């Protein structure tokens, strides 16, 4: 569900683990909260070309939640947003939910 990416050529993808703390209400009272860790896995898809002649790259970013199989496009990304590109590589940085993107062409 959600807006899935269009057909792309020479895009980059990787999986990431995002750790978050969830506050859940305990059984004793509504004021008794316990904290648990949740680990969400995502497939990250970036860039690529919408044409097979590689005439124009894109810098669009898509996330697929691997638990719910829902696609989304993040509206806020920390760090410098990469330029439009294709033929690049991506990898996760030590399960921090961060991605390193490198290489590729933009013309």
C-alpha cells in the first residue's frame, strides 16, 4: 500500500533497522508506563532513472516498511540531500537507521 516507486533503472537500495522506544501502559494503572524497544526494518530505494536510456536521474527517496509492507516517501531527511543520480550504491551504517550513499552519475 502507499505510493510505491515507479519503474526505475540503476537505482540504489538497502535495508535499514530503525530502533525506537515505545511507551506502553502497564497493567497496574494508567500512570504506570513501561518502555520497550521496537526494531523496524525498512527497504530504502533512492534515485535511478525513469528512462532506460538514462537521460535523467531522480533524487526521489522511498521507504518500504518490511513489517507492514507500506510504502512512504519521507518529507524530512537529515544531512545533505543527495543530487539526482543513477548507478550509485547505498549501505546502512551500523544499524543506526542512517544510510551512506556514494558514487553514480547525474547527467
